[in-house]
C-alpha cells in the first residue's frame, strides 16, 4: 500500500536532501567504499557488520578487520577468536564472526574469490539479505536498478507518506513504484544521512528540516520534534 504522493514531490524532497547532506559525515559503509575504491568485498563485510550497530563502531571495526584481512581468502583463514577480537564491540560480534568467515569461505569456493554481482547469487551467502545485497550492487557495481532500504529509509519513507509498509523489504518494493528511477541509487545515502542527523527515530528535528514543508510527519507525536532552532550537529 502507498499514499497518493506525487512523484514530483518525492523528487523535490530528494533533491533538497541531496543538497542538504553536503558536508555531513557519510554513513560508515559509504566511507569504507570510498576508502577502498568501492571494493565489493569490503562493502559486503562492513555492511554485514553494520546490522544493529552504530556507525562509528562499524567503521572502526571494519578498519581493524581489513588491516588484517583484505580478501575473502585471508578472512576465511582467520581463527574465529581473532575475528571476534577485531570486530568487537559490534552488536552480535560472536555470531557475525562466524557469518563473515563462512561468507568469505563460500566466496572463495563457489565464486572464485570474487564477490558476485547478481542479487540472486549474493542472497545465497550466509548473513546476506536484500539490504546488504543492494548496497553492494549500488556502491561496488554501479547498479542503477536497485534501492537499498535499511531502518532509516524504512522509517523516513513511511514518515514522509511515500509508503505505508511494515517491513524494510515491503518498503523496498513499494519505493520502486513511487520513486523516480534516477534517484534509486541515492535513496539510501540521502535518507540514512538525514536520519542520522535530523529525522531521528524518537526526536526528529522538524524545525531545522529542509523538507518539513513537504512532510506530513506521519507517526510523529506532537511535542516529539525537538531541536526547533538549534544548529545541525552530526551524531
């Protein structure tokens, strides 16, 4: 189900956000992608580590891990205890240490050491869902056919009234129908950056939001939009 939001309005919101996020800190995975020249392996692993983990923790853990293991083969060969130590304190670091090692092993054994560039192949790797697969395709394979949806994108797309969905996967499919295609690769970067800095889950800063006039604030409770006049400070 989607609300009757005009595509022109969605385009206007995304154009405003694209300008507004300039100078703000990139999300952790985008930083890793930029630093590693869009290396698909590093994008894949850092995205897997990022689940339910704050960006600074994700970035620091990824940097530590990639100093030791730069390829699927070297990561697969690392002892589990070593991987746990390198990625701590990401959320569920014990589980993730197993998952990234096994995904690396399968990349070596099934795909010749190269991260696959097809959605159907990526989804066969342990710990890889549509969010991770989409981000790898967008950041590392320059796909313009995918929209990556994480919790920020899911929340903000519903808050803006673009969609009325219950899960990120439902949001992804709904966004393909309402977002102009030229913006598909940028949706995640724009909404995640805005969600981390302004359109926060509990206390959205509506008073300093560049798209406030285009936002119906669905689900935002009265009095919960703090920061009406304060400056924008990245978290």
